[in-house]
């Protein structure tokens, strides 16, 4: 059985006091956020930045222009992001959807009811819940809490969640316990990612972690 979860706002304040604001998502436009959300799967943000820089250098960071790029050329431009063939296909799938269904307009997509916009994103081959929710939250400023592998690791290691819990279980946990607030959702997710990157790693660095005082007395659960 999981331990009782402390008030999530208390956890948020622990992280914010220790780490400060994270200023996510690092992008100049909503479309750049979308491209980054697709490309960041299975790679570091540094690699994504290099691929996005390629697109910017060629003046392609716009839906209609990017949709006209041939697949071989797109693969070359995305090579720094790793798995470039897969990511070129996924990005191409998103671009086709956006141009065909919304005339290339993110505003049109984000004007839909949130559940409908999410459903449409999830219908795109290669766009899973984390990517869809990142697009909704960070590009659309829509209140959908993003969870990821770091979120699960933090929750399970503190004994607040069963290791068998899925994406929807984790997302519901946050959305039911927090005020619906885009800024809070955005900042909280970014702080969790920071903790996962720096402290709650495969080999945890609990002694320095801002959440160390919230661990069970027996230490971090195995995960």
C-alpha cells in the first residue's frame, strides 16, 4: 500500500523554494514548443536544440513551410535529435494533421474543447499522452498536467504511488489535488523534471534532494 500522499502544494513549495522558477518551455513560439515536444522523446534537450537550430537556420520553423520539406531532407535536419527517421515521420504526421485539419493553425486546434483537442492529438501516429499533454500545456496554455518517467520515479520512491500505476493514474492524482492553473501545472512539472535529472536518478542522490525529508524512514523505495 502506498504511504499517504502529503498535500501536493507542500511538495511544490519544497521544490520551488529550493530550485526556483524553471522558465519552461524554452521556445520562442508555440510551434517551436510543438516541434520540441515531438523531438525530445528518447533524447536530451541539448540534442533537440541542435535540431531546432537547423530548422531555424533554414527558415523552416513554420507549419506550412515545414510540411513541404521532403522526408530525406527533414531527416538530415533532425539528425542531431537522434532516431531521426522515426522523429521525421512523427513530425510529418503531426504536420499533415495540422495542415489538413486546422489549415496549419495551432490557434484553431487550441480553440477546441480541451478533451477534443487532446483526443485529436492522440489520434496522430507517434503522439502519445506525454507529448500530447506537453503540447496542450506548454504550447496551448491549456490546463493539462504532464507526467513522465521522472514523475513516477519520484512518487514511487517516496512511497506515494504503486509502481504498477499508469500515466492516467498519475495525471489524475495531480489534477484532482491541485487547483486548475496552467502556471502551476507548468512549473510543477518542470520542477519534477529538474529533480529527476539532478537527484532522483537511477542511482539516487537523496542526501542533497529537496524532497529528502519526505522519504519514508526506511529510505527510498526500489524503482
